[in-house]
C-alpha cells in the first residue's frame, strides 16, 4: 500500500455519523484514519459501523476507557 502524500496526512478531522450498537453517534477522525478503518473493515468482511461497535465494546471493557475516536486510532495503530 503506497503511503499518503505528506500534505494529506495533516488534514483536520472529518466528522461522520453512524449507528453503533443501535445508537446514532458522530465520530471525528482524520481522513487517514477513516481510510485505514474502512480498509480494516473490508479485510474483516464487515461494515465499518460493525467494526466500530467491536472497538467500542473493547474500549468500554478497559479499566481506563478513552473516547471512541481515540480508541479507534489506538486500535488501528495496534493492528498494524
């Protein structure tokens, strides 16, 4: 996978709305993380919101849960 153009890395977060575990929520992530999240969902054969729901469950089981957007970023970094 070719790396993004350096100027694209520093794009501000983009807010997207989705339904996670039956609840409407908005998540703000940088486009690089949205791209990686979509790719991970595709590899795992599931919709993005289903993958986010799995990450959310793991986040809430943590003794020190962070916000959902941070959890997604950390999950993606840990996966690579």
